[in-house]
C-alpha cells in the first residue's frame, strides 16, 4: 500500500478500466488491474493516462506486396501479358509522323546531334526516347518536321522509339494491381482496376506514340504504388518504423517523385499529394506522446526530408546535368538563353575583348531583356513613316551589327583643328573614355548612316509614346541633332565599381536616351513583317519599362586597345547558374503558350469527356484521342459519390453523431479520400493556367479517379456489411467481372480510333454520342470491303474541275492539320495495255466540295451548320481523268497526253489571278519590294530570322517575358 507524502493513508479502491474508442465489441477482456490506493490526482493527469495515443491505425492489415499469395503474382503476370498484346498490337501504325511526334521525335534528333534546344518540359523522358532511337540505329538524319511525314522510306526506327512509351503503358498495369492490393482491395477488384487501365482507349492511344504522357503516367503510378506501400507500413504502428521495408518504400517514393517531376512539371502535383499526406502522418506522430518521443519524432521528420525532398531534388538536377552534357553544340534553342549561357556551348565561346569602351570603338550592342539579339541595321527601308533605313534586333552575329561610337563633336588635332572622318579617334594620343552621361552618336559603317530618331510613329507599334528609330544619312554627311544619344549607366544592374562610372564591355548595363525628344532606345518581343525579314522591332519609347530599355556592349575593338590592355569575357554561370536560368526560361515559355489551338480544351470538360484530339488522318483512317466513356464517367461518378459522402459525414459529425467510431466508416473515408485528394491536386490546378491545355493533361488525375472507383467497388461489394458481401466473394466477383466486360466492350467499339484501323462511316456515326466528339466520320469508307481492295493505278480520265472550298476555323491551325491524300480505289479489273487502247474523253464534270482545315470532306448538313461561324476560303483545282472504252482509268504517259486528246477542261480563270477576291486573298500581307537582304548576301539573315519551334507550339527563339 502506497502512502502519499504529508497525508494519512487512504483505503484502497479499484480504479475502473476506461473503455477506449479503439476497443472492438468482441475483443478479449483486458487483464485485471492491480489495486491501488486512491489518491488525489489532477484530472488532466488522469486523462493523460487513459488516452490511447498510438499512431497505429484501426482496421489495417499488413498488405506487403512482396508477401501476397502466389496466385496473385500469376494474375499480375497474366494481366501484363494482356497489356503487352493490347499496347503493341500494330504499333507500326501509322507509318508517318503523328501529332506531337513532330516535337518529341525532333528532340531525339537534336539529342543525337548534340544541338541545344529549349523545351517547356524537363528532359528525362525525351532523353530516354533519344536513347531508344540511338540504340535502334537512329542517326538523327530524320527531322520529324511535319505531321504525315513518312517513316518508311528514310528507314527511321520509329517502332523501337514507340516501344518506350508502350512499355511505360504496360507497366501501368502491374502498378495499378499492386497499388490496389496495398490499400487492402480484394484480388478481383485489383484485377478489375488493372483491366480498366488496359482497356482505357486514351491511355492506349498515348502509349503507342512518341509522346511524354505515357512515361508521365507510369512514373506517377510508380510513385503512388511506393507511397501506398509505405503508408501501409506506417499505419501498422511503431513495430514497423525504420524497418527495412519501411525504408525501402520511402526511398522508392522519393525516387518516384524525382522521376515524375523530371518528365513533366505535372509531377509537382504528385509532390503536393505526397507532401500533404506526409504532413498528416507527422501530425499524427506528434500527437502520440506515448510511443513517439521528440527525439524519435525528429528522426521520423528527418527521414522524410531526406527521402521526399533531397532525393527527388538531387535526381531532378542530375537529369539536367546529363541534359547539358548531351547538348554541347549551338542549336535552335540557344536564342532563348542569356549570352553567358550561350558562351558555354561549343563555338559560342567568345574571345576575350577589351574591357574599356572609348570613342572610336567598333562595338556590337545587345538587348538585355528579350534576348532578341544585336542592334542591327541593313539597307532596307521602312515602307511607311519616314521611309528611312530600318533599325531592328537581329539574333545572330553579323557585320551589320557593328557600330562606331562617335563624340558629338569631332576631335581636335595637334594644331587645334578638328579631325574629320569616322576614323578621327583612331590617331588620338590618349583614349577618350565614355563616362556616365556622355552624349555620343552611333555610326553604322556598312551603310554609312547614323542611329537616328524623330517624332514619327513606328510602322508597327503606333502608340503616341513610341517614336520611330531609323538609320539616317550618307557617306560624308556630318549628321544632325537627332543623331545624339546620351549614355545613362544603370548602376543597380551593373557589376563592378569601374563599370558604374564609365562604359565597359559586358559589365555595364546602360540606356541610350535621345537628347532631342527624351525617349529611350527600346525593344520588345514584337516581330516586324516580311519586309524586315521578321526581325524584332526597335523603337524609342517615352516611359518604356526599364528591362526593355537596357543594353550592353558585347563586342569591342579599337586600334588603341591592343596588346596588354585589360580584357573581359562572359562569366561562366556554372551548372547551378545554367540550371536556374533554364528553369526560369521554361516557366516563362510555358506560361506564354496562350494561343488558341484547334484541339485544345478546358479542364471543366475533361471529367465528362466532352472532346478529344485529332492526332492523324490518312488513307481513310484516323487516330483520335478519346477515352473510354464508361471508365471516364464511372470514375467521375466515384469521385462525386465520395464528395457527397464526406459532406454528409461532416454534417453528422457536427451534430455529434458517432459515425467515426465505426472502423469501416473511418477506413472508407480515409482510403478513398486519399485517392480523391490525388485526383483533385492533379486536376484543379489546371483551372489556374491560362496556357493552351489538352485532354491528355487529365491522364494523371484519371489514374487517381480509377483507383477511387476500384476502392468504392471493393467497399460496396466486399467490405461494407450487408447482403452477405462480407461473408462471400461472389458479389465482388460478379460485379467486377460485369463491369470489366462492359468496359472492354466499349473499348472494342472505339478501338479503331486508337489503332488507326479501318472503320465505316455508319459505325463511326453510331459511336459519335455527342457533336463535340469531332472525329470526322466522312474520313472512313462506307464498307470494310473497300479497305481490302487493291488500289488500281489512276489514269483514266474524265476531265474534272473541282472547286474545293476549304473551311478554316477562325483560330490557329492545328498541328494535326494535313493535306487531303488522294487514294483512287477501283473495283474494275486491271486496265489493259495502253498501247492497245484508244483513249477518248467521255465526260466533263464540275462540282463544289467543302473541306475543313484537315482536308476532311464535309457533308451538306455540316456545311449548313458552319455557316456564319467560319471563314470560307476558295481554292480552285483542275483535275483531268482519262478513261478507255471499257471505262478503266489509264495512267498518264511520261511525255504527257496527246495533243489530239480533246475535251480536257482548261484551267479555271482564277488560277490566272483574274478574280479580284482571289488575288486579294493570295497577296494579302505581301512583302514590300526589297533592294537587298539584311546581311551581306541577304539570304542567311532572312533564313535565320525565321521562328524556331518549341514544345507543343511554334515559339520564336526571342521570346522572353516583359517585366
């Protein structure tokens, strides 16, 4: 019997055992409690002793995927086999470039050639695609420039390159199966989930092409599997903490996060999902003051920091390190990057140049903000305004970029007389430094004109606060007051104390202020038309933004700056500098993809599968990205059911209902809620994006929705009490098999769109449930028999003039646009020998056809529906067909048709440009006459000034966000 200090002994009493919430109704009774002396104890200590604070979760079993029954592994193996058949079946179709294979196949070419490019996505999947092609013998000679470009003739190993996304699509299946097993689902439910992945049309379509979405979803699925297995180990309580399996799955989760975010930045949403659930785990750990000391909590915290932050970040940066090693040569994308970055590429390294800039220096001046290039002029005139010589920004090195810096007055010689000529400063005994505030002139040697500005509006940006900048004068002309510019060094953008006082190469960032008008030399990401070779506009702005008004000197030479003078060069940014700069450029370029697209869609349409994407169309076949409607709609319903359940549960909890005392209720809420959280974090952020979006952006969210659907199925058919579902597996088996069979049947119905297989117009129209499913049924033949007929050589010929009218929507042409390909299929017997056939013209035929921008023929009803919504552009074509006496088409001889072959229709008059509307449409935006090209021979500059492609859109290499 214990005594309490300072008090008399108390009679012993029994302390009743508190019944905790976690005790099961039929659990064994607790062992008898020892008798203790009744003492006066504070109530908070009593509550502390009776509270169950263990972080072990109720109703959780050890679902280690390495300890499953052998039968489960045989099921998984069978599913992998089925997935392989479905994914690889006729993967050689189509035999030409499809949709964004233009970009990602092109990037493989650049990796093999080592040419630097800029893309909005991280490099991992693109490098693996390039590696696959290289191992298959691809030498990078194929450019993937346009959709429909043939793979067969140049011998591109496109099937091997497509196998990488296909393997990723196959790996989705075991990931789904073992994820569902890890969260406690029955084997039949896991089989159903894996089957839904196999027979999901959208995932199949993406997995058969050289695209990034299949690797992305596979990496997401791998991360979900690893984290689900780790969560299962965590919920088993302290006995599993820091064991081998605990560490194994935590490390794999971090590795999966690194892989996912290294494929696309959508992986950041996966990081947010794992991070949210990890914070929840740490919060529960913090509350377990019985099993988790602060020292142990710190260990838990640091383990997660290392595995879920350091490992992914290290992997992500390592991929960019490999990316930089692979791309050592200049390429299309280096124009996006800073001069310091470009200097790290082969052949881009600049020689050391004199540091001080003095009067008479021959300099090249670069714009800081847009990376549009060098201040440039050429002997081409503005078509409007002053019609003086053009001033532009040109992104490549050229002799027309060189300017000579002159003082506002000529220097004085020994005799005190002015020294005339542009080379007057070369012979001065002492250099004249250019300090902050110096007024000077810029002389363009190749054309003998000076940089000039006046109160004339520019030809493109005609705002009142913008003045035209031109090159004015002639050889021997002294110039006028409008040639004067004042140098203002921007000290906060300049590094080095000396460079803040006087102009120095590279180090000084300065503005050029026009003395007469007060405007500042300015450039922005606005392209001039063809009459300026599409170079970037330069103006003189009053009130322009500082970043767009900043310049610096890159090249510098002067006869007095020879020998041992101080020289400078670009600073090497190192790996971290290049890495961070590339992240910023990727972010800005990605945000800049705001142009409309013929096949884009918004997030609100994705869960209901409102619209797909036209990938390819040739030979009366089509590849159209469309999901399996049953799977998409069912998964969306599953998410909605959980949301309704959660809303009701919260309301009942507020009314003090004790629903959460039920273990099944709690597990239903947490397990499906985890999947719905993943769906939400991979779906709702797209609402914040103004860039162009496509249906395939929904695939990671779809994966989480399918998991939620399967979990709901499992609870409804095997885990919630009622109708004997808990006692027998029959209901679960029947339900899962029935749903999987239904999904497979729908998959088969829409499979021609995924495989690019033969289909008929009737079947197509029957499967088009909504008008917004805009695959073109007129592409297909009326019957399957026509696909098996042998095409006969077309040469027969009724003279035919078809006036084809192309229907073009008022939006940017889709990347999937293609020309209509003629395929003349004839059921007639082979044509006899031409030498024995007397040819004659039997008929003349003229008809009007309406086609969309992809060349697909529109029926009258579709044309009528489009009236008033689209522009109708007229295109005239003349086609002649010759037939023999039997009506067989005869091939045109190499030397052409005989002059005596009468009846051939003449060209339409509009082919000659007679129709004024045709002429106007043809010549719209025609270039003004050009004297000579911008650079020496004129051709190089015009060619190099063309826009360069970027991922998912055509982006110019000078794009950079205005600040």
